[in-house]
C-alpha cells in the first residue's frame, strides 16, 4: 500500500491510499455461469464501507484479474473461493493526520465537516475566543483526533486545538467539496 502524494501547497496530508491486493473472494454457486458478475457483486458490497483488513474505506477498485481458472470449495461451505488481484483506492486516515474538510454545520458546541464530500467529521467547541470565525461552505484544515467504526461506517472526530487550523477562502456553497471531489477523480486507480 502506498499513500498518494499531496502537493505541498495543499497543506495537510493525504489520507488516500493506493493498494494492489491479492485476495480470495467467496462467490455464490449462482454465479458459476458468470464469474465476473459474481466478483463485481462481491466487490460492490465493500464500496464506501470500512474494511478492517485494509484499515480503510474502499472508494474504488479496478484492474481485476482472476488468478486461477479453478475455484475451491472448502468443507461444507457451498461458496466457491476464487483468487483475484485488484487495485483499490482507500480513504485511510490515521490519528494525527491533517485533512481538509468543508464546514457543513456550525452548532453551539460543535462543527460538522465533510471530507472529500463523503466523510463526516465532528469538531467540538469550534468558536474559541481569538480564533477566526468559521462559516458554512469554508474549507478548514484540522487534525484527526480519533476514528471509530460502527457497522462498517467510519466516524471521524477532529481537533483544531493545535493552533494550526487554517480557514481557506472558499466561496459559500459546495465549492470546497467540488475541489476535493476533483482531487479524488484525478487520483483514481
């Protein structure tokens, strides 16, 4: 696995990881007539879900290759195990990473952000005296304070307390999200 590089002018770090994987997929016998459809169905179930083995959320996959013409059936399990290799793009932030998020909500005791237009971030007590005011639609650089996963969905808690948070001058609306979405599209598998 390798982290995708991020331009120095963008600040923060990239939580996008490119990985070339070899794995065994368990296919239902219903897909014996169309193995590729079974593989696609199995992989599509993992999109936008946190996969603990990969330590990240699968954003896309490509370059699927079946490694063996023969599948394997083990014991009483009716599923066919097919070895495949593929390329995946993961969102895999770690505690301490600095990321950019677009402010979507400002409450009395927290601020909500979206990272890459997909992942929610909660930051407590955003309006501290002496700080720049935050506005909906602005892009903010924050530090990842903690991560949790519930039912395959990643939850991020951010922190602005290190004094290095930046408020970038994005126009109100979804401009920051569109910029981040363009960055994902440029870094496809």
